[in-house]
């Protein structure tokens, strides 16, 4: 069993730690808000007071935070991971950030004699809980071989896709399709509904049809009712769409469907729905079509979370 550190114990990070604990690993964790980690502490996770403390106590250090600014905050400063990491340790960043940012951070980690890989995942909370998460890794092949057994304790599909930054490029390529699919699904639901078909019936048929990807199957019902806590909110989804469009510009790849879908995320933010699951793209389109939903028809645009 490995000595594992984990920084960032949100919805996904917390569930990953839960899986690692269930596999018998010793885990020390840190989160900006300790109260969110209390349930993991009660399950046996040790608590650290800083990323530096996590790095000092673990051989394999995971992080899953929101964006490039957050990962810089985790690594740098007197209480950052770089201040605590030492030779021979491995840092696995599961955050979705710019590939260029990740490569620059990997160089800093290697200056300490340690190594770093980017290791984003594909899937949802449900996918993770069901043990179906897909994990991608960008970095040195020999480092991948060392961490592969740990990653198999998180999900059954683990793929080395290339050098540092390449797993992030793969993750961005995957995530742009989430919003594109959600917009197309929303169009189909609304077309059926305005033809006289009940929304619940349209969702049921579409989520059991040829277009029903795993994402559509678990997120499609969110057009009927938003989850109590967003699985992947508008801000997070738009961050990944912007990363995709930036990468497209760098590589001369046109991304027209990505650009169009991103406008609906901007509209959702403008309507005050930034903390809703990005499935609220449906509610934006529904409002444009003159169709009421629980989100877009309540007082002050559903008392939107701001």
C-alpha cells in the first residue's frame, strides 16, 4: 500500500480519496475548507495543514483543483507543494489546465529531483462511484509504470497518451464535446416538446436512442430537474471550452461547434446560472424558444445562484 497525498477534496477529489481509502492506502489530504473533508477524516484520512505538509508526508501526491491559478497556488509559496516535495516523489496533477502551464510546472518539480505527470480523468461522480472512470497520463513512460497500479485503484481504464501536457490536450478534446452534445440534445428535446411531445417522454426516448452517449444518459435528465449540487458547473465547463478554443488557435484547428456552444455558457452566466450544472444550457435555449422551465421561469430567473 502506498503513502498517498491528495490536495483538493471537492466532489471528484473527495470521491477519489474515498476509493483509495477503500483499497487500503494511507492517505493524507488537504483542502482550503477543512469542513468539506470531515467525512473523509472520519473514514481514516489524515489531515495536513498545507500542500507543503502533504508533499512532505506522501510519496505520491495528487491534486485536483479548479484552474491554472489554483494549481499555481498549490505549488508555489512557502506553504506550497514545491517547498515540501523531495527527490524520488511523484506529483500527479488531475486538474484540467493549459498544457503549456502544466509543462512549465513539471519542469519546476523536476528541479527538486521529483517528477510530475498530468493525469486528468474522464467521467462524472456517478462514473467514479461505479468504478468506471477513465484516466489519462502525460509524462515519462517510466513514471507512468510506477503510478499505474494506483490509478487502476481509481478507474479501470488507464492510458499513457504521451509526454507531459498531452493528457491535458486529450482531456480538452474530450470535454469540448460535452457542451456540444448537451446543446444538440437540448435542441432535440425542445423540437420534440414544441411538436406536442411531453418533455419527460422526449428525454426518455432520446436517452435510450442511438444518440445516447454515456454523458447524455446521465446528464440528459438534468433538463427536467437540476441536481442539488452541480456535478460540473457552468464556470468549470466554460473554462474548458476556452482552453479548447485557445488550443485550437495554437494548432490551427477550427472549432465551430465549440465556439457556438460556448456562447450558450456565456448566456447562462449572464442569466446568473454560473453555479448550476452546465446542463442549464437547455434552460437558456428554452428561454429563447419561449418555453418555460423550472430554472428560467421562477422569480428573478429562478432566484439564480450568483
